[in-house]
């Protein structure tokens, strides 16, 4: 399928789902999850092209690249910026754990609850990862359904009545798009992108995201030293409070171990088994 066909398919999907979005939120229609990254930009512009009703929201985490926030404010002033009630550092102290690759509580706390009870547009794509390759164009966040629009339509009444206050119907209009499709769409329509991509960043999400590779984390440390400093301070507080009992020489050593490929995952897994730490207090 060529790019034009994918654009037409995505727009058709948005139009098919619009009434469902209006049923849940007559005033705003779709809840569009926006990040300032290339995929969410495509999602936003497709929604405009489709002529559907939507409201875009960007959930901040307190470790968002300043460049991204400035870009969004300048180019997408209608996007609602939602500030967190608690910084990610304070949340780590509350949970007694910093986020890791296998325990990404940060996504659940700062991102995934947004759009609850609504039809939410997201910019995920199968080509992004093995995990996302298993995702489908329409899903219910509680995993009660995952499939295409026609399959969803067959069971729509049953599915929709299953959606509770914390659930949401997820619609992924660009699920079948490739990286090249995304860039061809933006460049072909002369849509400006965030300058971090021009500096070599492949993704421009949270600074020092646990899912980033070591090379990108080292780059983040150099470009955003204030975030490195805050995490070191947080790790020191966790050490002082006795929640990190590993034999660290100091908090900076602990930080360097955290961003390494080894990270805290195995250590924390052992801690959970030994101490039955509750991470969702």
C-alpha cells in the first residue's frame, strides 16, 4: 500500500470512529494524545484533514525536553499542556523506586490514564517495535478487544458497554505506517518538525527514558545536565532512606549503573521478592 492509500485509509478510519467519539464526549469528540513527536504530528494533521472533531492534549512528565515544549507552544498552540500534580522525582520517592525498563510506572502515572472514558487517538505504529507489531487499529485499554474497525463494529454494543470509567477506546490511525511514510507525509506537506530530530535524536520523548539505549542516555546527560543532577539527588535520597541497599560508593555511581544496560531491573526484582515492596502505594 502506497502512502496516498495509507492516508486515505487513516482518514476513513477517523471518520468511521467519529460518531463513537462524540457519543462519549459530545463537546470535544476525540481525545488526541499529542507528544510533539513526528508520529503525533501526523496524527494531528490527519485529524484536521479528516475534518473530525478532536481536542489534543499533551501530558507533561517534568522530564520533557524544553525544545519539545517550545516547539509545541509555537506550532500547536491549541494543544492543552497538562502539568503533572507531582514531579517524577517526587513520585520515585513516594514509590521507593526509580523507573526502569521492566518497571515503567512512569508511563502509567503520567501518560496512560489520560483520555479515560473517551475515544483516544494515539500515534503508535507496528513498525516501531516487536511489542507494538502486535497492536491493532482499535483496542480497549483493558484489553477486552483488539482488532480492526469491522471486527469492532460487529461487537460494538457489547464492547462499548464494557468500557468503564478508567477504560478508553484506543484508535491508532497510523498503525500500518512506516518511518519513511511519516517523514514523507511531514516533508511532503511542508510541516515543520522539532529540531531535536535534526540533532540525531530518533525519539524525542522523556529525557533519560528507561527504554532509550545507553548511547542516547549519555547524549541526554550531556544535553540536559539538570535532569541528570535531579536523578542523582533522588537516588541519594532513596539510599539515605534505605530503599536502595545496593553497595553503591555514591549516588552518582548508582546513577551511572541505572542508565547502563544492566540498570536496576535485576536488583529491584530481587528486592520485590525479598521484601514484597508495594510499588503502587
